[in-house]
C-alpha cells in the first residue's frame, strides 16, 4: 500500500522528537520521494502540512528545512505548552478523578521511559520523554489538544537541541512520575503545580543569550582558551603591543602621568 502524506509527516515529526533530525536539517523532495518510494507530489503535500504546523520552513531558492526557532519563538513555545498542559490538568480536576484505564496507560508509558533511560537508545529516550505529554493529553480526553501538543513538543525538542539544554533526562522522567502519582491520588492541584514547575525547569535549562548583549554569541565563541600555547602567545602579543604604545606615549608626552603597566583591556572587554 503506498505511503500517504500523513504518514510521511508523522515520520518526520517522530524523527524530530527522537533528535534524529535537528534544527536546519534539509529535507530534499527528491531524496524523500526515493526514500518513501512515492511521488514528489506526496512529499510536497507532507512538507506543506508540516510547514503549516510550524515544524518545517521552505525557501524558494534553497528548498525545505527543519525550523530553527528564534529565542522569542522558544519562549512562546514553552509558554504555550505551560498554558495548554496546566489547563488540561485543571480541567481534569474539575471533571473528577482520572480514568483507571488511562492511568494504567500512563504508568505503562513511565515504565518505557525508565527502561529507555537505562538503555543506550538516545532516540527512543528522547521520543518517549516528549511523547509523555502527548499521551497525558490523550489520557485526559482531549485528542485535539494532544495533536497540538505533539507539534509544540517537537518544536521544544528542536529548541533544546539548538540552545543546548542542560536538563537531565532522568530528572524529566522523575517529574513525570510525580505528576502521574498526583493524578492517581486525585490531587489535580498538585499535578497542576508539578507540571508548571516541570515545564519551567526544562525552559530554564536552555542556554538562551541575554537580550541586552548582542555580542553574547561571539563572546562565548571567541573567548580565549585557558592553558593553551596559542592563548599564551596571544596574551604576549597583546602585552607587547600595549607596552609599545605606552612607550610611544611617554616619548611624545613627557609630562603625562606614568603609563599603566597592565596590558590593554579592550580585547578582553570585547570578548
């Protein structure tokens, strides 16, 4: 049976959530058509759907690419997830305790998460940690928001890759366990607070640059490496240049105050 555009879209989203496709990855129509043994028309339909969902973007000259979210988009994505997921739990609390079948499904998902964390398949681990939030929405009875969360989770996975998240996978799993335990006790308020804390913790682990420092990226990239021979030579060259300048000033302005023996701080201030 030929593959559909929906199936191709789902495979791409799964690859993103498993961190197998990173921000900026190129998605060539011809290559995907060969891979899935289908027409470029089907591939283009799948990519168009993903573009509408905010997962990929297209350039008239360069083709299709996985998105590279900006810092503002990163903040908005996490805020959207917080509003949706906390709101879902709050609604479930008003509706009563969670269904036993749904609770069983969530606990099974947690078992798979724990097994993946102990294993070596990083892709499976990443996918399951993200898919927990989709599974939770489905178990709380809202498939429409579950679909929305799948897209937001894929986007926040890309954000975590792009901005080098330091959040620990085991900690995420433990957070999920606490949320499910609270739901099992019928304590929706506690589950709601735990979810808000969890999303906030994941967000705060991103290495977002300071808004008021336009040189932050260059500052990190070009900072001197400690203890390297090249760095020592650079320091010596800066010192030599500074001393030469000071000597020139001394000769031109004999009545000036004694020059500062410290090397120029301009380079250090810039980096």
